C-alpha cells in the first residue's frame, strides 16, 4: 500500500523509475520511496504554497566563511553581517558547500550530512531561517576521493562498491563532451585490482553511478535531510553530466532529465515549498531544456547573461544582448530564470556559442587577459583546447585601466540589468562589496578561480565599506539602494510581463508590466561612456498609446518626467527605472 502519493503521482514516478532502471522492480522501488516519507519529518505535513516567488526575492551567493571574525564561527559572522545590512532586502541566502571537502573550495564533498567544524554547526545554518530563506547545493554528480563512500568502494564494501563508474581505459570515449581539459578517467587501486574511474571534473571528484538505484536513494535521503534543516531551493550542481552511456556525449541524456523530473514529482507532493534550480553552464538552448514540459526545474540559471552583458559594456553595443533577450521564451507557471553576472565560478563562455561572432568572442577573451584575468579551457573532441570560463571578478572584467573613473558606473549598470530582467536576481558576495581580483590569493593557491573567491576579515571589510569615498564603499551603498528599490516594485515580480525594447544599440531597454497591470517600469541602460539624449516618444508611452500616461518617475534618482517633455538624458552607463506609479 502506497501511503503518501496520489495515484497520478505514483503513475508518473513509476514511469520514471522504469525508464531509469529498465522496468526492473519498479513496484519495489516505489515502496522503498514511500518508506522514505516521514524521515526527518518530510512529507508528513507538507507546507502549502500560495506563491512560489515575488518581487522581494533577491538571492545572495556566498561562501559560509567569506567573512570572518576572531573567536566567532564564520556562519555566525556572516549571518550578523546580513541581518545588519540586508534584512528585508535579501530574501534567500545561497550558502555554497559547507560540508567537509578535499578540493575545489567545497565541491569535492567528503560528507554530505555534516557541517565543517571550522564554519560552525547545523544550528548555525538553521539560524539563517529566522530572517532569510536558504539555498543548498546537492552535489550529486561526484564525490571526493577522500569520502567514506569512495574508501568503501576501494575496499569492495557493499553497497559502495557499485557507487562509482569504472571503465576499461581502452574504451573509445571520444564522443564524451568535456567541460575540462583534465583526463576523463583516473587510475585507482582497489582490493579487486587496478581500476579506472570516471572523473568529469578532476581526479579528486569521482563521478557517481546513478545506474545503481542505491545511489539515487542515498541522494533522496540527503535531499530530505536538507529539507529538515530548512532548505528552500535545491541547486543541482553539474546536473547536465549526471547519467553516462558509453558511445554518447554523456551530457543532457534523457535519463538525466528523468532524474530531475523524479525529484520534481517527489518534492511537489512531499515538500511543495522546496524549489529545484539546475546548474547547467551550457549554450542557452540546451539550458532551456531543463524546464522540460513544465515538469522539471522550477528555476534555471541565465548562463548566457554574464558574458553577453560583459560584451555589451566592453564594446558599447547591446545589440546581441537585445536580440538574446527578445528571443527568450516566457517561462510557464512555476518556472523562472535566475539572473546573475558573477558567481563563485568563473564567467562561462560556452553559453555565448552562436550569440556573438567568433572575432568578437576572441576580442573578449583577449581583453580579459589584459585585465589580469585567466582563461580556463576544456578539451574538444579533436583533442584541442578552447576557452571554457573567464576567471576574473566582474568589476575588474569591466575595468578599462587602473585610473578608470567610469568603472563603478559601468559595473553598476551591469548589476542593474540583472535586476531588471524577468526572473529572480542573484548577487555574488564579492560583487556586492565591489571586490577586485584576489591576486594575492591566486599567487598562493595557483588556482585561477581563486581570483574571484576573496575571503574577508570582517574589520578590514567594514573599514572599506564605511569609506564613502572608496570604490567599495560606493558600490556597496549603490547596490543596497538598487536591491531595496527593486524588492518593493510589483512590476519586478518574476512573473511580471517583459518586453524587450529595441531603441538603439547603445541602450538596452526593457518594459516590465505587473501582473495586475497597475504598474509599468521602463528600464533604460546606457551601455556606453557617452551622454545620450533620447526622444521621449521613443521611450515613454503617451496618452494615446498607453493607459499609464502622465508623470513618470525614475525610481533610482527620484527624478520625475512628464509625458509633455520631449527628451530624456542618460549619463554614461546610467540606468533609469521609469515607473508610472
């Protein structure tokens, strides 16, 4: 007897399990799944959901120890900082992997159910929920070589001896799409002899075998454990590479999508307040596929936005960004985009494929090198290497020179674009505080991603942020101002209608209209270093063509504009959010 799932949901789950496991034992698997319900209290009393999200949703991406203070757990220091400065402004905090790990700043997990001692405890994690919602990473593609799972694999202990993927090194794997230039197979020695394990990202990150049903159920248990500890958004890290089939590209396989859909089926019944975010740093049409038919991810990253926006502001030409924005489909019910410019990783450039000409792509890469950035590469099918991501802070990626007086305006324009677009905006902590390249950290680790992973002493950081004349102090205050404004505008609801306005290549422009038609916001972003004068009639609706006529106000500057005025002027890199209400 199945206790907690409706007959329709059971039918859907049954079909997914049959696809994943060739129809074997599907009833037993369903009964096993039903037995998970109630573990950690999940599913016994599901939280009703009136609304998935609102204009108040702003996500902060941060490491748990990105800010530290003597004699205090970093998670406590971070929480106090956010409560002091962003309570009511930031809605959701994405705490990047806070588990014991071996490499990759947390993404090579040793124990999925523990908080690192040096960060704090589960109690410190849960304390965030008094003021914020939480996002956690479910790193289900791979585990650390130092994990108990892998050590048991080496010893041949069940069930872990089947938790990882082994392949004969003579197997033809030339069709496999690679996100890195490191070897796909890594040698290890086990009680059964020498083995070669699948390692998509590094020799320390051993890919898990989801053809083994025990691995799936291990992660369902971990998922429920995270829900118990207060997670609201589950980020499925590196999900595109999850399922492997020899002879295929091993990316975006049908069974990978089935796993995501299975998670969605389970959560929609047992924990409907928990949302799924897929992390797929790939060309945008591939990225869109993770919405499925409305039955897969709730949220997908807007991975093409960071490099496209960087290109627009470096060249003063927003035409490619405008074309991209115009082509994006409006997400269906229960689906939206996560708009960002930077994260803990570099700026992925695979999502630029097909969006800008090759010569302009090459110019972008060259400019990043000149600005102190590094270029990480991946191995292509022909054995050559090509750029995969740009390792640089977003601020320095936009810096023209050491004495660039417009860099703050240019940077804030980029951040305003991400806040204007349909969807949920996400800001990386080092963007929020205007961090330059962490050159000292890079020289210490030798890892390119360290350039954008600066960790801060609290007193040092506050000194910089409280200096009203410093670059960081100015960025911090302007950022808070934008976030605060955005969170109170109903036309910035993630589901509010969006129209991309094609004014000219120097302006990236959007029209957002609230769900109840009460508010319209015209978002104007000058992507050039020129002062621009616009004909009002090309920008603001007039009496004859829009119900929202009359006076318009720029939410950012608080300046008012009448529809009788003929011109609007935008300073270099200025953003205007013009509203009728």
